[in-house]
């Protein structure tokens, strides 16, 4: 799936980033009112854990729902 028309906002020093859609939470599947579950295909969810591989892909390696 190709995601287009999104903005990446990064923290100073490369310590994190977020992907912003047309509204808060869009890439996590939230609707315009902040209600989860509006989309079947999401970019990420709270608690998702990723590792970056040698080609720059973020590979989901797990979830930690207690660390959010």
C-alpha cells in the first residue's frame, strides 16, 4: 500500500517522528472526531514497536500496550 499526501514531523536530534494526515490520528485509523476504528488499514497504532532494517524499512516487531 502506498501512503501519499502525509507530513512527517520529527523531534530534535532524530529522537522520534510522527506522520500527520489531514486530521489528528488519521494514520492510526481514527475518524475526524477522534474515534478509533474508522479504517481497516492503518499505518501504525499506539503501542506498536518497529525496527528499521538495512534498507530503511520500519518492520513491526511487536506491541507493548502497557508502555503507552
